[in-house]
C-alpha cells in the first residue's frame, strides 16, 4: 500500500460505487462525490441483467443493410434526432467506421475478455455488501419470432459461445413450457442457463453505498466542475465553493457526464449518449420467470421485486432533451405483443448510457496526469462490468498486476 492513499471517486452510479468499494478493500481512504442520490441515475433504470454473454456490440456489419429501416421505420428500436445527429456527425461517422468486420472482430474479443471476468469483480462486492438476496440466477432467454430471424442470429450466437457464453437452443414448445405466460408468437429461442440478474438495481446501489459509509467512506453531495493536476496531487473545484479539495488520486466515473468536468483530459474522447428507456408494470413480475430478450425489438422483459420491467431501445438525442413519448409508445406496443398487460404502464423512465463509437469503455490513466483515472463509457454493460471495472481501478492505483490486459480500453486509442 502506498502512502498516497486519498482517492476521490467522481460519480456514484454502479460503476463509481464499485470502484469505491474495491478501493476501500485495498486500504484506500475514499471520498465519493455526486450531486444526486447514489445509484439513482442510469444505474437504476437498466434491464437488470448481468449480461456476461453481451460481447456482440451494437456496432456490427449488418447495420449498413438495416440502417434505412432502423432510421425511418416507426417500428424500430433505434430513434435518431436528426438535428442532434447533424451536429454530431463526427461521432456517427466513427460509429459507422467501427461497424467494419475487422473492427467488430477486435471489439468482440476485447469485450469477451473483460466479460469473462464479470463475476470476479461482482461477487466479492455482493458478499461485502450482503446483497446476495438482490440477485437471482434463472438464466436469460433470447427469443425469435421466425426461423429466419433465428438463422440470421446464428453466427453472432456462435460467437458468444466461442467467447465463453454457453447456451441451449429452444423450440417453440420449449419456450411455452419455460414461460407459459409469454404469448406463443416466438418460434425459436436460446437460453443462457447460467445468466443472472439483479431484482432491484436501486436497492443494490443503496446497499453498496451503505457498505461504503460503514467502511469509513466519505460522501459529498456536490458537483465537481474542474480538476487541476498539481504534481503529486489533484485539486477538485466544486460548483458550491471556491475552496478546492485535494486528493492523491481521482477516479472519473461520472458516466455520460464525465466530459463535462474540465481539466480531466477527456476533450479528445468521442463520448456521447445512447438514451435508453423503460416502462414498468407493478405487481406483474410473476408473468415471467427470467429476463427475456426480444432482440429484434431491442427490449428485455425482466421480473423484479416490485414489478415487470421492459427496458431497452436506443435513441441518439444527447442528454438534454426530454423523454420521447414515441419511444415509450413503441416499448408499450412491443410489451403488449409479448404479454397480456394493462393498457398503460405504472411508470416510465429515461436514462443516458455513456457510449463511445467503438462500444468499449474507457479504463485507464488520463493523458494529463497518471493520478487521474478514467472509468466510464460502459454503454449497455454498466451493471455487468461495474465490479470488474472497480477491481481493475483498484489494481491500477495499488500498482498491482492487472486481472486482464486493458490496452483495448485505453483513453489513448482515440488520439
């Protein structure tokens, strides 16, 4: 353990909380800083799955063929705000560049490498925070309406298997037997038998946070506006005071809002936002036994402690516009195609996934100072990769051998 052990973690979502707990495990004195309630942002509204099978990025070669229908169909899981897109063309061009087969293959290998260690990062935190009761392991089902859809997905599903995610194939009768309340519209499916989920992502974050406080952690409900590197220390400027805070190290885990912090050295990073939505029906969790992904529709149906959640879709519109009712209506339509449901959900939600155009997170030292560490950009895998990201960050700051090669996630890859 080094003598310089005062660390600030900026961002109290599931990734920031995981970093904070892992750093405490290594003996660091940690201050967690976030203006909002810990875990109440994007971390609270996800599909609840530990998607260690999620090595297939949104970027893939088929996007070129599907792009017109994705962009212009009212029955598409992708929505693009045209005026926003026109002002962010460089990001979109980088995204499309990463849909080339050669790039996709490397992205899959990089995601597969870190996903294989998801539970090595997650399980110690579940034990530490006594949160095992908030997890369930009943598998995750992916369903396909037609045999043609299933055959079209066969290549990517086989890639998942090659990356370590085993599954069994399901016929129509198997699907009905496993999920009798699911409408019988799906001809084929696959089941990742070992997949797990959280039953309440907000409660999971809250237990992490309470564990952090019990371990002598300090929490500040403040907004960091700037970091200033000064030799062996980093000064943090808050929006509420002129007096800076001083730390030996700073971890940036503010998700889609990380680039808003001045001085961290992230100007060159093409960080943007994939807006995700969910709707939820109270007390209908018994309709389904496990998360079900309808890939073609871009949504998950997930049973939770307090209801049935339908989460997913992608909207390219930044993080300032209000909810798009058309997206919520789309999810509601798709949900009613899957199950018999009340006409309207009991709640809806919008969140901001931090996304880079190559679908990989940023984990590593800032270019302006090795005392500033980046831990953001996890796109659809924030919950899944939160634990292993925290473990890697703690290893970096403690000068330990890393659990895996993180060169693919380096901030320098965009220079």
